[in-house]
C-alpha cells in the first residue's frame, strides 16, 4: 500500500498556482464540537489564504440522509472538498469517482477532494493515528492488542497498528460481520494472519493484552460511556482512544487513574487534519502550528 504521506501527484501539481480562497467542510453526525474548523482555518490564515471550513452536520436528519445531495450541493457551492467522519466513511465510497491507494486498501474515506469535475477519496486517518502513536508511545509493548470498533476509522487504526509492529491484533465489534470483514481485508493484504476477529470482549481480553484501542464512537459527547468495563483495564496496559471530544473520555480517565500509559485521540485528529489540509490546498502545513490551534480551541465555545 502506497503511503498517504506523499500527496498525490495531481494534488501537488494543482498547487503550482496558490489558491486565493479555499472552502472546505466536514460531513458527519453530531459534529458541533469538532475542532477541525479551528485547525484548518488557523492554518489557512497563517498560509495567507482565505480558508473557510463549514460543518455538514446531519444530526436531527433522517438516518437515510442522501449523501449524494450533500456532495452535489458542496460542489455547486465551490467547495474544494470535504472531510468525512462518523458514520459516513464507508458509505460515501459509492458516491466517488476514484480512490487513493490507501482509501482503496482500507475501504474507508475521510477526505474527499473535488477537482476537474471528479471526486477523489483519500484516507488520512491511518497516517494520523500512526504518526501520533510513533511520537507518543515509544517502546510500547505490542505483542497482543485489542481493538474495539471495526468501522471506517477502525480499518485505518488497524492498519496503522500493524504498521507499528503489533504482533497479534484482536478486533471486536458489536457487529460481528464488521470485525470479520476487517480481519479478512487486513489478512489478505500484508498482515499475514496477524489480525483476528473475536466474538466477545472476554475472548479479546483472554490472556495477556499489552494494549487496548477504542476505535468506536463510544465515549463521544453524543455517545457517552466506555466500550469496556472498568475492571477490564489493567495497570499493565497502554490505552488509546480515537475520540477527541471530550478530550479525556471516560475510558482514558479510568485508564489514567489506574496508571496506564494513555494516548488521547487528539494526536490522530491533528495529524489526519495535517494531511487533509495538504490534499485540499496542495500547500505544506505546519503540524506544530495546527496542533497549537487544536490545543487553543475551547470546545465549550462550540456547544
């Protein structure tokens, strides 16, 4: 699988003439607390462009909201592209003209670029999680890791974990078809049997587990709670979450109190945004600057 760390040639070529204005957005459900607008707009201002980031929040709409209508509206209004989050990272694929290598391998899209009348889907989540893990979890033991959640974000996290050297990745999802499909997708690529779908949390936690990763939406402000019982979290584990609003989920709070090394979802959120900004603008963003914008943002202001 080619790395998304290298921007597609056509995206880079489009940056020969710097855009004077960029309009992008985020498609998802229950996203009013998202920090993406703050990160993207601050970086756009620092780059000297008129950068606007809008929310396409489907909360309150019918469950079968028409994604195609949203995409057409965004194109008509001159959007350069959209970020995509829960629950549309897989469903959006059928509405796209082409996929990057990473998006095709993962079967999930979190960034759509509109260019030359075509829609190209990318996945920057996997690089975002991998980069966060590399920077913040040096030396973490990864012989056996349990991942909860096998949706669009889960696919990206699973590939990133295996890239980081996880020996055995156990995957649990409340929908066994999802975990089974992700196991097959991963093992048919370069994982060589290192992924294993488990039917229960108990099966996933059986024996020694070095790390626990929540790649499900459980813990979000709109879906409070923890994906595993508190008693399942042991001080010997490291615990990661991809949820970032709230920044400290109940899962991370429990893990921190037990002395676990924890990895919040902020890192993945920042680094996936870094790569998405690059796709939208063909400009190289400053990751430290985007992280600073993320940290300055008070989520209460968007409540």
